C-alpha cells in the first residue's frame, strides 16, 4: 500500500515535469505574450494566492463537489430501480432517452433566471448533466448482474427489498466509479462554462476576467488552479474507490 | 418430505413456448439423499429452482412437509452452479450473509460462523475475497453459507463440477459427512456418474423434452465406508451409464 502510494506520487511528478518541459519549449518557441512561460505563471500564482485566487478555487471546488454528490444521491437510486424493475424502466427509459441528449447548457439563461446568479444555478446545471451519466451507467450495471447471484441471495431467505442494499448497490459500485471519473471531466468543463457568465466568483470567472484584462500570466494561474482541482478530484475518487470497493483491489 | 405434484414448466413467450416439464411427479423422503443426473438442458436446474421456491411452476405445485411452496423456505439451503458467492464480500461476510439478512442477534452469529468456518477449514482465509480462493475453497464457502442456516434440506446444483479430481473426492467426503450427521435431506445434481453413485441413495436418470424420469436406481450402499473401491460400486456406475446412453438414442 505504502509502496503503491509512493509509486503513484512519482508518476504524478514525472507527468508534471513532462508537461512543464512541453510548456517551456512551446512558450519559448512561440514567444507570444498570450503564452507566458511556466515561471511567469507560477510567479503570478504565488502572487495571486496572497490575493483572492484561493477563494475562487474554493468556490469552484465547493460547486463541483456538491454537484457530484447530488448527482450520485439521485442518479444511483434511480439507476438501481430502473435496472431492477422492468416496469419502472419501461416508463422512465423513454423519458431519459429523450432528455439525455439535449445539451442542458442551453437552459443556462433560464436557470439563471430561476435560480439566480449564485451557487445554486451552477450546481443545478452540473447536477442536471452528470445525473444522467450516473443514472444510465448504474442502470446498465444492474442489468449485467447474473440472475443467479440474485437467486442465491433470495434463497438465503432475504426479502426482495434487501436485494438493493446487499446485491445491486455493491455489484454496480465499480461501474458507478467509472462513471464518476468520466463525469469529472464533464463537470469541470460545465463549471467553467457556467462560471464565465454573469458571476464574480469561481475559477471560470477568474480566467475569463484575466483574459479580458489581457493578463495572460494571471489567466494561466487560473488554468493551473483548475488543473489542480481536476487532479484533486481524481485522487479523491481513487481514494474512495479503494475504501468502498476494496474487493477489486486485492491481490489475486 | 418433498412432493412435486403434476408440475409443468414452460419457458419463453406464448407461441414459442418450450415445455421443460409436463405433469412431472416426484417425491423425496426425509433424510434421503437423492441425486439427479441427465443430459445438459433437460431441466435439472429448473427443478431445483422450483423446489427452492425461486420459480413458480406453470401448473402443479411443490409441497415440503405438507406445505405448498410459494417462496424460498427458511430451512432450505441452495448451492448454485455458479455465481453463488458475492465477490464484494469476504469469506466470513459471505458465510454470515444468511444470518445477517434474517436479522439474527450478532454475538450468537459470530460464534456459529466461526465454528462452521473452522469445520470447513476456512479459518485461515476468512478475510480473503472469493477471487483470491481456489475453486474448492469457493465451494466450501458456499456450503458453509448454506449450513449456517441449519437447513433440513440441501439443494445442490453441480457444486463440485469445476474441481480437480482429488479436491472433488475430498469434498464428496465432506458432503457425505454433513449428510450423515443429522436428518438432512439432500438433492444433488451432477454430471458425474461416479459422484452420483458415491453420494446418491437413489439416483434419478432424467431424459429431455420434456423432462422425464428414465429410470430410478436404488443405491442404498451410498456413503458406506470404502464403497468407491467395491465391485458393486463399479457395477452401479456401469448400470447408470447404460441407462443414460439408452436415453439418448
Ligand atoms: N430463463 C430461461 N428462459 C428460457 N429458457 C430457459 C430458461 N432457463 C432454462 N431454459 C431452458 O430450459 C431447459 C432446461 O434448463 P435447465 O437449466 O434446467 O437445464 P439443466 O438440466 O440444468 O442443464 P445443465 O446440465 O446444462 O445445467 C433448457 O432447454 C433451457 O434452454
Ligand atoms: Mg443446470
């Protein structure tokens, strides 16, 4: 476990060094003020952390985490029920299939109108998008569970309702985590979009604001912060993955 | 103990229904050890599901101890062909699952689970997950889980089919020992003729489409010491084999 963690840390270190190198080379080569060197970006980051970059970072983090949590809280139960109860699925699946492909982002003006310019509208938009990804994955994971597994559980004298907690949920968790990882990219992208409109808080706003003020080093400080946010989310998911689905990580 | 009366089972949509059973009858008495053998797809698993209360026959009924079976029964243990264990639970958690879902008091459970794990030789792997076990260990876990519920009826669907010859024989002895211990009725499905003759006091040879009992072989010597090495054992195997072959022509 310890060894694995340090190997992982080394992996991140190498990746960071590699990206630094590419960035450095590109910046020198292009020589445009639109792409500052890493040093300039880091200096700006350190300077801005004295200011309010940290606050923007936490606002964005809070929004993403809350949205992901809400998506899980709604998506997983609905997915479990739809996967296990064909009658419910027959009613809800068409609804999901019709609404899922519609780009929810187009509703942003409406959402802003109804929920205001604060956290609520951003959280709602991200949740609306990620919820579907979690729901569909969970439902399909449930459908993959062999009937024998459920039969053997029922033969122990379990009630039908207990199947949810003892079979469907644990069996679909690995797929839920995959969906979570994929949704992470989506949610950060949507967050950026939502924060670049009519708001004064969050990394999206920070980046767009730096851009409009033609301060590329500050803009890249914001981009770095967004990268850190993304990595932190992935690490958090990996940790939860190890805690909640330990059985997938044992040595065979 | 078990009465299967006039059972019919059909699978599939109306129009292209396949009759697996038609007016099928069978009775098993208390304490008996019955083995079913027959060609793949003839309906052995289906019959066990009906006896376990997991599948309703299209017609007819199953009674156990005079009571019609409408759902899984508390005292019936069922060991499936595959997928019976939960990969996300440790050995110990798998074994105590039946007790947990029945909300039985915990301390009593723990000592019972410990005793059974010890008896099955699973104490050293109690914290392992099924993916870390050998096939033989896995089947012992499945058996242990059924035994925690003090079953009076054990239904087993090819429990030993995935094992190597020696492990298989060891587990056959274990099954025998469990069965001989008390008044446990057991119904076992197997594709192995030797296993059928070694374990079954009565052997049902089944045929297909729809399933019928081709022959019943009385085999009261099953379970006696050294039976496997006797001439009688060998002759019974030959007899069962020819009955099976006869059914396929
Ligand atoms: N859920 C199902 N839907 C449709 N047909 C089924 C279903 N389950 C079983 N059958 C059919 O019923 C017949 C009996 O199946 P069953 O599983 O009981 O056979 P079996 O004797 O246990 O076979 P095996 O020895 O291969 O395990 C087979 O022809 C099978 O195709
Ligand atoms: Mg079968």
